[in-house]
C-alpha cells in the first residue's frame, strides 16, 4: 500500500520519488539507444520515449509499492 512521505511536517505523495526515478531510468535508456545507434531506427521517437517513461513508472510503482 502506498503511504505518504513526511518531510518537515509536510506530507508528500510517494509519486514524488517514483516519477524522478522513472525519468532517470528513461534517460539512461535513451542514452544507451543513442550510443548503440538504435535511436535512429525508431519509427516515432517521441512516442517511444513517452511509452518508455510510462513503462518505467509502472515498474517503479509495482516494485516500490510492494
């Protein structure tokens, strides 16, 4: 179960941690795709990046939420 994070007496959503983590994972994947030359072979790169971020976000929610 997801619960709020307390920081300085304020409550934050657990998504405050999960969204940047998913973003960093998608940046690392994008860098790997650029380095291998596979990024140029993608049909619609912006849609791929959005889908990749959503998949990583779902993965982080699944792993961190238990």
